[in-house]
C-alpha cells in the first residue's frame, strides 16, 4: 500500500511504492498433454496405415489410398484435441509457442528457399562425386503422375507439412521445451518422427516401401529424420509453424522432384542439412515467450 506524508503546507503527498520484480511463473508439467498427443498421433496414423497394409498397399489396391492418406493426419488430430482440451480448461499456452505474425512471412519464405537448397546442393554435389545425374524428365514425370502442377503442389503441401507440423512442432515441441533444451527436443522428436514413419515401409506404393527398410537407402531415410527435425525446428523458432510447414514442404517437394533414392545422394543431403541446422541453432538464442 502507498503511504502518505505532508508537505510544509499540509498537503498530503503520496509516496511511491517500492518497485517490485514479478517472479517468473512456474514451469508447467506437460507430461499428460504429451502422452495424450503421442497416443492420438500414433494411434490414428498406425491404425490407418495398418488398414492400408491389410488392403495390399496403394500400388495394387486403390481402396488403400484413403487410409494411407488419412494416416498422415494423426499429428494434426492430436494437436486439435489438445488445443480444444486446453481452451476448455482455460490453461495457458506453453511458454515456447511461437505466435504467428504476418511480418514473419518473408522470413518463412527465405527459410523455404533454404530448405530446398539443402536438398539441391546435396544432389548436385553427389552428382559431381559420381552419383546419378539430375534430370528434368524425372521431375516432369513426378508432376504428371499426380495430375499436373496444381495437384502435385497441393498434395505435397497437405500430405506432410500441413498434416504433421501443427502437431510435432506446434504442439509437442513447446511442451517438451518447457523441461528440455532445444537440441534435446530436436533429438527426441527426430527419433519419435522416425519411429512414426516406420509403417510406411510396409505399404506397397510408398516412397519408403520402394527404398526398403533393411537397405542403405532405408537406413539413411530413417536417420535423416533427425537433421530434418532440427531443420524444421530451427524454422519454427524463427517464424512459427508457418515456417516449419514451409521448410517441410520445400524439402519434401525437392526430394520428390529430384527422385532422391540413391544412398550417395541421401548421405550428401543428410550431411549438408546437419551443417545447416548446426549453424541455424547456434546463431539463434531462444527465450521464453509468453503470448
């Protein structure tokens, strides 16, 4: 309470209250949220992909396309459930959520270009080192097979970036970040992401099935989930989930257009992305953001 004192004329003057520093809020325990999210993400995805496997895969049975595509939305479903749950309970947003701001769109666009560049640079270097030559015909065939440029771009945006990033980065990352450092969270989500993808190796007609799980290409695909998780996390830290979607889209699209399957190309891309994310994470200090 402020106190009063009198001047020589008897006029009361209110003395200023002593300055106080607000104590930082307690770090919340989000283990229940994370458990619920992971259960939903894995259950929705693996049940759908299990149905696709049971139907014989997309290559031999068109009926498998629906559960195969729906399986990609497990993380998004988990994110939506947690958001509804948080709002109903009146719970605060995790401190490390990066809010969307229109001013960050340019940064997201630059990160999109960077994501694509890591794949292109790796493919070019591998080609110079004796790997497969790059061909525009491969890219044209990839676009033609799905019905043209518009269908290709929409498919690449929805299946992967939009269906996953609101979950992995927008929901799981800020909750894990409450207790762990950025690098630790990147590693945890990278491993989780790799495990989540495993059923795709058993669905005939998928890129993962064509690579094969017990092959150098399959092993490198699994390993690539860690630098990829770090890359999209670095984008999220700078410009939010829009940026992580942009980078995820750029990497996936460039990989498909270049038909990246050879181990030499995969290894080169993995190395370049590892160097890129190391630089990005070292040059960006994250603070606690409370919207």
